[in-house]
């Protein structure tokens, strides 16, 4: 296995074992063989098998391949003998003292005859490349998969775990990143084509959202990678959690096609829970681009909304209250401004729309994808532009609220204060109006007392008179509570 490794695999193996990984290929190969001779740990053996699987994904390990890991002491080939095209024969022990056999070259997948033998071989508890799918992010187009979703499995019973990964960029990928450099006035340079690191739970039931392992530390090419800050805890005693988002590691990556990139991950292991890591080459999109894509999907037929209106206003025989009309605002609940691109999610049951441009801008800064009307999930793929509201906004420009009828028709609702003009009143006129109103109230009160029907009517109390001039009848006597004897009003 080791003899088939390239320079990048040899460097990863030596770095994983804590050995010096500098030098030419024949020097690195001699160091790796010396590592085998000195007796490598099970973790190093597992790393060799993992690197070999990545090197030859179609090659299934045979018992002879695995037995090559159990190397006995013996003379190693010299560095001069390790030339390209030379087969290196290593002594190995299968328990019967068999003669040394050369490592077989990569071969196609064997038939069903050998599958039973392969299943009996020792293998990792968790697969290297499980069938984990990451949820697609609207603001990123995936160009390539640099590291497939790989399990961060616990290799021992220690509290803190560590895993090593490596990836290399092709000349075309390097060119894509370098030519995407975006220089904005007053801002630092950034690349729209990025190397993106993502973590998630190791679950295969459905596409997974980003989810960080606890106590996570990431080093890219030996430099500490900044991670999203912790969110404030939702309740007392809850462990802090990072927001669900990917990590841009382009500033720490080696933008070269000849030097590989290394990632070292440290995290706290949890019983019964595993995580997955993956790396992608992506292009970052803007809210303007997503709005153009949304417009390109087309506008939903107005008849859909009319049918929804009729359904909502249909009389329910079991209901005592019949709804005959429905008011809807033409203002966006996010920015409190008039709608320009009315949209909502297809999963929403309400008619109220929000502005697509503002909604995308807010999710570009802080992706939550939550409907501002009903607080339910409204992902980008579920958004639609409402054709009925587009017609209403184009034909009605002087009102901010409309009313739908049972037949699906609508009419504008004029603002309440549109016809009310402010009236200026002088101080003398205000005093005269107040005095006449008080006299009218006092006259009505006196007339009500003197008339025979006044006793049956509700008395009018003049609050403008002084308390000393009141000639009211004494209040009725308080009743006694039959149980406690307490006076009641």
C-alpha cells in the first residue's frame, strides 16, 4: 500500500505519525517504510488503509493487502533502489512463514467470489465515505467536491478527538479561484469562488444542515481557522451553539496545484453521535442574482390566488360568523414599505405577501429563511411571485390596503385620514364651545331629574361643576353579604 502512495499521501501519513514530512519522494518513501519497520500503531495502520482507499477507490482490499501492514524486521531497500518502476518486496507474516510477495497492482473490483472474504476483514466501525448528503445552500453554487462527506468517528475512548484530512486543487480550480477576485472600493479583496468547509451530523435519512461538533478547533495548513461565534443560549444551562453556516477557508488555503492542503480537526466526542466533514469548491452568489433567478422562474398565475381567496371566504355551515371580505395590506411586513416584488412561500396559507428583494437581502446577511408573516420556514426554493398582487400593485398606486370579496374580486381601501383636514381653532372659540357644551350637559341633567321618566333613565353627571355645588341624591345603602356580613357596594 505504502509503495503505491504519491508524495501527498506520504506527507499526510508521516505528518499523522509525527514524523518529518520534508524531502523528495524516495526520501519520504524510505521514512514511511522505516515507520512500518519500527512497528506502527493501529491508528497509523488505519490511516494507511484510509489513504489507500482514497488512492484507489475501486480497489477492494484483499487479505494479502492487509497482511502487508504486519511488517517484521528486515532490511529496507536503500533510497537509491527506490526508483520509479522498481517493485519493492517486503517480508510479511501470514502465520506460516510464507515467502515475500510483491504488492499487487491496483486491480478492478473482484467478483462475488471474493466479497465474502472481504466482509470478514477488519474494517473501521464507521465508513470513510458514508452516504451523507448536505443540504443545498441558496447563496452558493457547488463547482466541485474536494473532500466527500467523511465521518469524524471516535477512534478511542478519549474525550477529545483529532482527525487529519488532505485535499489538492487542480490547475483549473486554482485558476477559477484566482480569476474570481472581487475588489470592492473600501473593502478587503475577496474571492467569489471559494473553498468551503462544512460540518453536519452523520445522518443519511435526509439532506443535512450545517452542524458543528462541540469544542471544535480547525487548523488549515497549520493555521487556526476562525469559526462562527457562539449564539446566546436560549435557556439557562444550555450549552452554547454556533450558527448553522459553512466556513470559508480560502484565505488559509494554498492556491497551488503542486502543494496539497491539510486540515486538522479537534472536537469533543459524544456517545451515540457522530459528525461528518466535507470540503467543496463553490461560487458565492448575491441577493441580486437570486432575485434574478426567482424572476426567471416566472410569476404564479393570478387564478391560484383567486382560488385561495374563494376558499377562505366560503361560508362554513358550522361557523356562526360568516366572513364575506378579507383585508390585505400592500405594505411589506419587513421594511414597512410598499411591495415591489410580492412573494411568499408555496407552503404558506396566508394571502399576505412580503417583498422578495428585501427578504433575500436579509437572508444574505443572516440566513434564517423564515416567513415574516407566519414565522414558518420559507426556503428559497419554495418562494413564488404572486401574479395577482403584481396586477394589483400595477393598477392601484394610491392606497396601501385592499379588500377581497367572495368572488375573488378586490377593491382599494382608502386611508382613513385622507379626507380629514386639520381645523385651526382659536383659544376664545375653544372656551366658548366648552362652556356651551357644559351648559347643555347641565340642562339635560336637570331635565332628567324633574321629569317622571327621569328616574328610570340613566343619570347624567356633569363633571364640569364643582363638587360643592352638586345636588345629587344620596347613594343607595350598601347591601350586606348574607354569608360574611361584609358590606357590598
